[in-house]
C-alpha cells in the first residue's frame, strides 16, 4: 500500500489557525496549541456576543423611546399599547430613531397612541 502523506492537510490546518490568530500577542499568535485555544475561545465569544448585541440595542431603543415618551407626558408601556391598538406597526428601532431625529413625527405618534388608548 502507498504511504499516506498527511503533511499538506495538517500544515494547511495549522496555517489557517495561525492566520486567524494574527495580531494576538505573545505565544498565542505563534504557537499552534495556544493559538488554537485562543481562536476557539474568540469564535465562541463572537457567536455569543452577536446575540448579546441584539439584546443591548433593543434595550437602548426602549430607553430612548421611554425618555421621549416621558417628555410628552406618557409612559412607555401606554405608548406601545396605544400604537398596538391603533395598528401602527413600527418597530422599536424606527421609533427610537424618530424620537431622536424627527421629534415632530414622534409627537404625532404619541397623539395617535393616546387617542387609541382612550378608546
């Protein structure tokens, strides 16, 4: 039987790991065992934090909407409930952007929400 040569595959695997570890300090950027651990941990954090980022942004949007509603004399929960009853389907990202950048449109939405909430 012919001898199986694994060197090209293993070298490629190591090269790929070290390429991902580029920029890591000390041995984590040059030694394969430490680089592998560092890269795997970094990928795990990246996966986790993609989900955390969504959570953080939603929290920020809710805070901005709530602050803008308070200035108009309405609570966040009453505002959202009023919009839902008025069948206004704007997500929190858009509502927060309107609250920060286009105050007049946001005030109109508050009026719509108050009117729908009183019905």
